């Protein structure tokens, strides 16, 4: 039997994290040895890629309904601090937006987790356009005529 503590490292995008993010509470409650790295590009598409006519129409509809601006349905709010979510639940959070801060965060996260102190999360902010291919599902849909 090994005396070394095993650690799970989970790599996920911010949109995928949105489906299961509250599992952080369970991980923190049981002090599970997990390091979660969230690739944060502000959502599955990273930005508004709707055709201009759809974006304009949606904005007019939102304004007519008394709402402010129309948020893009495939984008998440910019600047979300997933690391602070982890901290609010009792785990340890790290923020990284470059290679140096990622390296430092990963070393600290692994040290924290392997010492039995519970889960950690690294909020890794990346280019909003990075990774759009994985979420580019509209490319598989047949074009619809605007008649």
C-alpha cells in the first residue's frame, strides 16, 4: 500500500463547469483530494457569434421588454471568479491569467491537496476565442433561409 496521497486533477472548460460546479460543495465538505482547473474563456463560444440580424433583433426585443442589453445566450459573464466560488465553499481557490501564475498556482494547489487540506480550484483565464472549435456546434446545423 502506497503512503503517497493520490490526487485527481480535473481539466474542464467554464461551460462544462457550469453544469456541475456546485459539486465543489461536496468536494469541500469531504475534503476530497481534487485539483480542478477551469479554462475560463467566458463561455462555450467565447463571444457573440450570432449573425448581425439575430443579435440586432434580440437586442430590440430585450429593450422592448424592459430589459437592459441582450446577453449572448452562449457567452458567460466576463470576469467570473470561479476561484472565489471554491473559497466560499471551504476549499482553496487560485487565479491565473498567464503561464507564470498558472505554474505557481498549480504547485500551491497540489501542495495544499496532497497535504490533505481539501480540494482546490484554479480559475485559468484564457483568450476568449481559444477553444471555440469544441463549442462550434452550430456549424453542424443546416443553414436556414431568411425569407
